[in-house]
């Protein structure tokens, strides 16, 4: 019985450790149309990918995009209040000019945002190199 209790406590501790972003943070990222932007990037890149690698590329790209969005949702959740995010979401949903708000710690927020973007860029470059057409990639480098 004690073992079962310990397993339950461990499970709940793990679940708390993987806390998800708030609905307000998720809505904010959705309102920023980050997914649509990433989809446009994907469309622009697919002409560099070998046709036989396209399915694998799409799978890896979609995983990267999902991780990128989740990381940004969590970053926004950590750095903005639900009240501020609600205000921003209402402004964005009504196409009004949003009132500027500042994160709790602007410097740390910017550092973390830059890190998330750099990681995405490096990962994206890696999968393009992995699945891309070598001739097209070399031609692109020469331009």
C-alpha cells in the first residue's frame, strides 16, 4: 500500500513539474498567429527538400513547431499576468491596437525568447540539411 501511495505522489509531482501554460497564454500565442507563420515558413522551405524525404521532413518540422509554440506559451505564461494577457487577447481579437504591457522581468524574458528562437533556428537548419536536396542547398549557399 505504501508503494502505491509513493507512486501516486511521484506521479502528481511529475505532473506539477510539467505545468502547462495558462489558457490566456495559449490564446495570446494563437492570436499572434505564430502557427500560421510557421506554416508559411514550412511552405517556403519545402521546395528545398528532396521529394522522398518530404514526409519525414514534415513530421520533424511539425514536432519542432509544436515544441517552439509550447515553449513560447510557457514563457508568456511565466512572464505575464492572466489579467494582462486577457487585455491583450481582447485587443487582438477585436483588431484594436493593444496597450503595451511589460513582462515581469524584461531582460530575462528577452534572453529566454532569444534562446527559444535560436534553438528553433538551429534545429530547423539541421532538418533542412538532413532532408534537403544537396544541389539546391549548395546553390543557395553560393548566392
